[in-house]
């Protein structure tokens, strides 16, 4: 279970009762947990219950744990040492569970923007919760209260509603209970969508200030206070923090950050176009650099080599960097490399610049998919990735022809300088619009071999390698293949048809990926296989060649999104390492496709391309169908949230 993978949570209060129950739920979901214990007895009990997945400290040591300093009285629980292998919290947390606002307020600077606070007081005051939520709205921090009852008294003694230290806005107080409208009770039972609690919630420990007798009746349904959930089910705390009200239509936290996702799509566009742009500019580049066209063509090869060699080690080395800083660094590398390429008249210097561009690509590709996932709620992650990955077909279908036209009109150097200008604009866009996320602490960084052993990761990587290899064999030599068919003059139009179909595929995948991950992957492979069969058997008919291009685009367009989503879901808290492996194997497969395609062309001719693609797709389909439990499940984890009904207000 990785529902809270890569989340860092701080649970303040007692290491017993509801505090321990929350910590257990978070640890089971894959979160790194920092828990406070007031006594040695509490600490020992937490050690026995939680194991090595959390840290237990005294309340006085919380600040030290969050700032990375050694706190007096701190104890690391479980079998793990207190050093690099312990869960790291330096830099802050994104989930805070506290018993009251005065407890939470000193810790606000340590909560990441976009995080969540859950208050577990026995009788929270709605106005105080609203006021704190309004105060933190500019940071994107959600505030929820999870309690056994809700205080509605204006000034109840001995605990006035304003005791938490927040200035509540004036409001009309509710009418007496007898005049409240009757609410329809929702059915209760295991898995009932109207409750955020699990089927068998653990009882919370009695609170010293408020100890009502346990009720034999089911808890009332979730109540919405403003845009923030207040629930009477104490065991719902982790669910409330992670994904409150999945279909809460008015909640801004449940909407896709479209402007930021379009920035990521532009980054993907620049990454893809920078790699393939020389293919349309080879004659002019080779003339200016005074080398042959085949030598100039190696600018694409050295780019792929730079990506393949550095994606994994650079991803591991920069795992602790904040994500926005890392993305800006990668795109800055593109601006530098394209500028040097544009002004260079020396072949060797151009090759170095292209290698640097490949390094930046490896860093960006390993980062972008996970970035898009973290910017969206679980039930919208597929759509977020589809938007971000839309830059690939746009670059291939529109970017390359546009770059070639610009190069023919104003010169190839202007084409590369235009890429630099676009990248500089993107840097400003990212700085202004894209949210930041923390990197991984030293104790949280996964080992690559350990990541490879995670169920589901290896099948996805195998499918990636073979699928990309099959696609590249035909795509890299499509001009030669079409020329042999007598359609050399229609190459641009056929690629435009392919690109348009790819865009349609991305839209379809984005809409359906949560509910049909495996079906879409199998369907994509089958469509490419049918397209290959048409090209192999019926390529004499020009109309069927265009039909094959449409099927090819529909099958291939959504594949990057599908594979990156699958490997991210399978990797869980090791998703970044899994993405780095995927990027490396993707580029190895692209280079291999060029090599294998060249060998086939020299030995068997271009007519062997479709048959080879068809043969390679057979194990792809078999592995996708086989990895139904881990790797390519029918439905993504969290897909049920997209279809869950809205809890009754």
C-alpha cells in the first residue's frame, strides 16, 4: 500500500490512542512519520507498534528534527540507526496532525506549501478552523478538523470557542438544533463512500479534557465547513489530509493547475524538439560545420547517449534538491546548449553542446512525469500527465516541420536560437507559475537495485524497452520506407496525420487512464500492430497507408503517458528512481532502434520494418496482460475516488 508514499507527516500529541492510530495508518500507506511521545513508556510502546518506518521524539526535540539538528532527548525508533537510514524530515513536512491550533501554530513555518493540517481536538470550533484555513489559503495549505463532535456554542465554558488563538470572523450562529433541517442518513457499512474511515476503525484513546461515552450508533456523515471537511469519525485523519472530498466541485485544491501543467508540457516540447531538430537541418548544418551529413547526423546520437548515460546517476545525485530548482537547472541547460549549438562553427564544440543538451534531457525526463503527478490529486494524476506529455506529439508533428521551415527560410542557426528564446520564456513561466516540492531526505532515497525488485517495475521497464524499440525502427526510417513505396513527396503530410492522431490519443488516454490503464496499453500495442500489418500487406494502396498512419498515431500517442504512469504507480515512494530507469531505457531503445533499423535496411530492405515491428509487439502485449497485479492493473490506485459520490452536506 503506497497511498501516502513520499509524504512526510508530523503527528503531535500523545503516542497513544488516536495519535498512534494515525501514525500506523500513515506508515502502512508508505509515509515517513515523525511522532512525539511525552513519556518513556509511550515511546517504548510506539517502538513496538511502528517499527523502523518512523521517528519518535520528545516534544522538545521536534524543532531540532525538522531543522536537521540533533535534538536533546531525541530517540529514533525501530531497528534502523539514527543516521542516514532513519526517515529524514529536514526541510519540513507536508502533513501535520495536531490536537489543537495552539499546538499547530508554532509548526506552521515547517509545513510545505500545498500541505495539509488535521486537527484532532475533541470538540473543534468551526469558526476557528475556518479562520486558520483562510489564513493559510495563500500557501495552498488545507485545514481539516476530525473529531467526535463539533462545538457550536458561542462562548461555552470552560472552553470558549476562541481559545485556540485565532480571530474568528463574525457570523450568524445557527438556529437551535430543533429547527435545523433534517439530513438524510447515508447507509453505513464496509467501504461505504460516505465515510472516510476504514471498514474497521481503531478506537481512539480517551481525551483528558473530553471523554464522552462511546456511542453504539454509527457516526454521522461528513459535514462540510466552508471548503474544509469536519468529520465525526476520528479514524479518518489520514484520508482527510491526503484527499478530502475527491469530487468537491468548488474546492480549488481538486482542480488541475492547468497553467502550471502547460509549462511542463512546454518543457516536454522543448526536450523532444531539441533532440530531433537536427534531422530536418542536416544539409545546412553539415555545410556550415564542414563535415558530411552522416557525421552531422551523429548530433542526434550523441544527444541520446548523453541522456542514457546520465539520467540515473544525475537523478540519484539530485534526489535531495527541491523540484523547482532542479527543473529550472535542467531547462537552463537546454538554453545554454542550444545557444552554443547556434553560434558554433566547430564540429567538436557542437557535439559537446549536444551532449550537454542530452544530459539536461535526462534530468528533465526523470523529473517531469513525477512533477505532473505531484501537482494533481490522485484521481486526476492521469489527466495531469496526459497534459504534460502532450508536448511530445506536438514537437514531432508540428515542431520539427516548423523548425525545418524556419531553418530553410532564415538559416539553421536561427532555428536553434528560437529554441533558446522559447526556453528563456519558459524559465520565467516556471518561476512564476509552477509550484515547488521538496526533494527526498537522505534516509528516503531509494536504491536503484531495490527499486528494480519492486513488483511491477521490471515488467513496465521491459514493455518500455521493446515498445520503443519497435516504434523507433519504423519511425527513424519512415522517410526511406515511404520513398521506397513511391510516397516520398508525402512524408510531411503522413507525419502530420500521425501527429494529429497522436494528439487525439493523448486526449483519450488522459480521460480514461485511471479506469483503464491495462486496457489502454494493450489497445495501443494492438493498434500499432494493426498499422504495421497494413503497411506490410496492403501498402500498395495509398489510402491504406494514411489509415495505417492514423492507427499508428492513435496507438502510440498515449504510450509515453501510459508507461510513465505505470512505472510511477509501481515504484511508489521510489517513483523518481523508476522514472530515471525508464528514461535511460527509453533512450537506449531509441538508439537501438536506429541501429537495428540500419542493419535491417542493409540486409533485408525497408519492407522488413513492419514485420519486425509486428514481431516485437507480441511479447509487449503478453507482458502487459501477465502483469495484471503489479505493473499494469486494470484500474489505477485511487481511480475509485474519481467515481465516488460526494458526501452529503
